[in-house]
């Protein structure tokens, strides 16, 4: 089964080797028929501590690294 890859913005980098990434998705509401924006935060493993708040990154599913981390940073999406 392929691993999911999401694109989002770094919202926190205060923890060692961990960043918080906010991923926004847009969909059409089934009744109101308008575009709705929903966001969700994921904690991702950043081994080199090179990503800062505001960076756009791609994260990929992985085996659990800690209690809350199940994602790892693939690459900087803006590069």
C-alpha cells in the first residue's frame, strides 16, 4: 500500500527533531455547495532541524517514531 504524502506549512519548530505541520484541505459541502477549508496539524520528524516556521514542506507517512509522530519530512516543497 502506498504511503500518503501531504503538503503543508510549518507552524512550530520548538521541539528537537520535530516540526508541526498544518495541512489544509478544501472540499465542496454536500448540502450548502460551497467550498469549505479544513486544516489539521501533524507532527513530523525533522532529523536535521533545518525547517523553520512558515516553510512549505511535504510529509510522508512512516512507522511510529514516538507517541505522536507518524510522519517524516520528505523535502522542502518550495525547492
